[in-house]
């Protein structure tokens, strides 16, 4: 069966950037991704833009901002996609569907967010809008509070997992040192991540600052092409599977320690790709909080429920382990500009699979990559399985 392929990409640094707005950030990556694919702007037949926003920017309705930088795309379809923290993957799915329907040969996907200009208290309030407001609007500490409750329930059921969470944070910060796009390129070490201190206070117990992803600005872009077109390109990464699974929004309606929607997405994606988890060379997984990565080990089938700590404490998920998780440093080190995150995860996976990841971040073996991107607390769950086309 023909598929969609990633044939070009661009990625801004993530962090507190000087760019004044999302329009500027779009300009950093849109033309650069087209140039990276070796095509001309007029060859783009559809554009798919990911932005969460919900108050981060006064400029909503962002789709045609792309024309500020690429006027050649005037009179062509451009659509904004939003699905909380999985908005980037939603836009990728839209582009893939566009290509598989035969409506075009090339599609541009852009993910963007400008968060750091918003005061900290407002950031928490905006992010909490991705939870079920009727029941969860008053949870202290914003979305960190939501995941703090998840961690509390997990600890009650399976015992104190503070060592595992600290090990996940330390792993991802160590990996982030070699990622030039990452917001924080500092190896913090296990002891710093494990212990409460003035520089690492509790944010939403049992979660500390080092358990939480970073508020960030940034953008990433991809060029997708149909498989026949991609075979003539300089590089191409093919989707073996692309699955979306949604679950209930209220955490009261499910066992939140299981991430059942994520588990279903992984099961469907592995079946569609006709591979097993152990066939993957690495996974970029959505570590918005360290407890999320821990539960994701279980959801993907790396361990049984309640045993995720084994995967990190026994070194399975390190760069040199049996299944490296987040060799980029993940959201924990890279930062989490909401609309850009899913696009970034796919761009970095494509870099790995083509041997073009930055020095130090590139894995010695990268034949098959997995991406897990989720919106909310395992509500909108996306899994991609990617391979080099040739």
C-alpha cells in the first residue's frame, strides 16, 4: 500500500526566544523545511498548522499567517489543527490523509507555540483548560497538579516511585546535552533530580520541578510527500503506521494510572506496522511529566502494569539500553511549546532514521522509530511508527 513519507524538516531552538510572536516563529521554519526537501514553495499543495494557543497569543486564527512568509501558497488550502498537546500529530495526520486521498503530492506541516511571554500563573490556567473543567478546573498547580494526582494514585497502588521518576528526569537531561534544539542542555544528575531543594522544590507533590517539562517557545516543520514522489527525493522516512485513539476527558471516568487509550494506540500501531515493540530502535515519547513517561513504558508494553520502574532503574531506556526512550532529551530537556511538540518529535525521529541527528544524539542503530504524542492526560493518543523508505 502506498503511504505518506517525511521528505524534509526544519526545527527552531526551543526555549525563551526573542521572536515576538507566532508569526515570527512560523517564519523560522516554513521556508527552511521546503528548502530542506529540495522543492520550491509553489509545489506545496496543502498546509497544516498546529497551534494550541488558548490564550498564549492574542492572534488566533493563525493558518494564513503562513502567507506572510510564503506568499506563493496564496489561494491554496491551509488549516489550523488543535488537539491539546497532540496538536502537532493531529496536523501530521491531516497532511497524511490529504496525500493519501490523492489531493496533492506535497504538504507542509508547521507546529508552533509562543508561551514564555505569558506570566507563570496564567500559563498554568491556560494549560489546565486541556482538562475536564466541570471536575478538574480547581486543581492547584495547573496541569502539574493533574499529573501530581496521577502520581499520587500510582504511588498508592505500586509504592513510592520517586527513584524511578528522578532517574527518568536525569536520563532525559543527560540526553538533552547533545540536542542543539533543547531548551536545557545540562546534565543535572540523579541526586539533584531526586532531592527536594531550593532549586528543585515540589510543584505538585510528589512531583518536583525536575519532574515537569519546560514552558517554551518554538516551531518545527515537516514536508510530507506521497510514497511514489518520495522515492525520487534525496531522503524519505515512511509511515509504517499512524494511529489515533481518544479516551474520556474526565479522569474520573477511567483508571488514570493505566493510560488505556495510549495502550490501545500502541497495540493498533504495532499491529498495523506488523512489528513488535522489541523491533523498534528507539521511541520519542511524551514525557510532559516524568510520571507520564513511567506509565507510558507500561502502556507501550515494555513492562507489565506497575513495573515501569524496572525499565528505567535497570537501564533499559537509556541510549545504550534495549529500547532507548527520548534520546533527544524529550519534553523534559527539549521544552514543550505545545503546538510544536508533535511536529518536533516526528522531525527528530526522521533525523535519527536518516542518520542526520546531531552528533552525540544520533544513535548507532536507528532502523525503526516510534513516536507517542498525547493530548491532555492520555486523552488524545497518537502513535507513529516510522522507517527509512530505502
